[in-house]
C-alpha cells in the first residue's frame, strides 16, 4: 500500500505509563535492528516525538515486547525498552512495573496464555532483570476484564485491579540488594542509600539538596542546577554500585524523600532520571518500600523499621501508592495493585531504512 513497513501493534496503558506492545516475533531478533525500529516508530530525536507515536514524555515513551516464556515456570517473557524522547537511545537495562501491569492482559488476548477460570495468574519473566513477577487479573467467562472499581493515583477513573507480586526482586541489575555493601554511603558529603530491588536507585533526603521535598514535578524539572547536581551524584553512585559509566543509562534512578503530609510513611520525588515522575514508578515503589524495611538505610534511620508483614504507603506528586511486603520462603515478596487498559490495536509504520521486522 505504501513504502513504509507495517508492524502489528497494540497501544496499552499500564499503571501510570503507556506505550506500544509488540509480539517479539514481529520485531527484528537483532537488538540493533530492533532498537532502530523502535526509535523510528516512537519518533525519538525530537522533543515532541512528532514523527512517531511517542508522547514526548518518558512515561509515554515506553515499549513492551512480549513472547513465550523462555525459562522454567514462566508463561511469557517481557522485555521493557525505555526509548529516550530527544535522543536516539533505547535503554533495556531496567524493568518497568507500570508497563508490566498490561503484560498479562496483552498476553492473554494475543493467545500466549489461556485464561484459567474467573481469575488468571500469569507468571512473567522480565528479560531485563531475569526476575519473575506474578500478575493476577479477572478473566470472567474466559475474557480479559478491564472495567472495574479499582483506583490508582495518577490515572483518572476506575478499572479492574491487576495484582502484581514481585518475587525475589533484590539484585535486579547488580545481583545484590545493597550493591556497595553498605546500607548508607556518603557521596559528595550527602548521605544516601544505593539499593537494587526491582530497580537500581539512590535514595536521599530532599533536605540534603536544600529542598522541602514537596515541590511539584514541574518545579523540580525547571531547576536545572538541581538536575545537574542529581546527575553528577547519580553517575558517581553508579560507579560505586559497580555499574560503570551510567551517563547513557536510565539507571540508577534518584529518589528524594521527606516526611509524610497525608498519612503515609514518607513522601518521595522519583526521577526517571532526568525528569521528575508525575507520580511514582511501580518498580521504584518496590525498591523504596524494601529500603524502608532494611536496617540502617537512610529511610530506616529517618522513620524506623516496621515489622513484616507490612504495608508501606508512599506519598508522591499525584497521591500515594501502597506496597504490601511479606516474607515468603525466606524471601521478601512485594505486592502492588495496578490497572491497565487496551487503547487501540492495528499497525504502526517504520521507515524502511531502520531494518525489516521478522515476518
């Protein structure tokens, strides 16, 4: 019909993020060719991603690639790609727990998983971190249910709940919960916790940078001096965490905390890493909550360590997010409720010089 390459695609909202979902078989197997296709369809290299389907913001410039499970016990594989907005960079180093929320419904409707009764549990192998996550969702009559009464802050309206359980999320990237071997480090005179649980992060008090911690995301994004200081701190911490030069990676993520104002355990501002998240990443919440129950971290020093099982309520710019923590078979399991919605399906078009999809 034309000189562009059509690729089957489903646009989905997962949690507080959204982006295209692809079957792995519909994209090139070669990572470089695959990334070239993703940059083309998302329109990266322009702040508005005007020549693609990206939304001009990190939370809407995400891609999920789903295929059959490749490890024992997994129903499906899920590879997450963070596609940079204004740079031609695709980063597959982290997981994304918000996009993860839409993986199970996508997999069922794509025929990768058979629904099992009124509720279906899908075991998802995250290829980025080699960790397993269980997603449980409503499938009445063998069909995915998107409508319901669950609410999550950062998303308007109500939807069917999707329960995510992160199994043994520690060491997602570095292989260690505390990559530096210490619960608290001091870098450039600032006390921080470097933690790797679902997402590598550095956590520090907002007051350490002269902030209240209650600034809006827009205010923080406009503070160029703050962003430069956070980036320098992030890069030094990345070296200390054994991750090498992280200047072209989106991990570790910086997190600023402050005392709660709405009845939570504490308030946070989560960076992605060069912009403040309008709410909070799901994987970020898992890591922050785990830091809260780990002795001698900056959060434990500030707010104490709760006994398990525990619910950690984390305040963020759009509201709050609750993480249920329990110990199961000697491992910490983190549970979060998210929602998802299928937005549209069809074909997205890539330019032919970006590599051909595996048809």
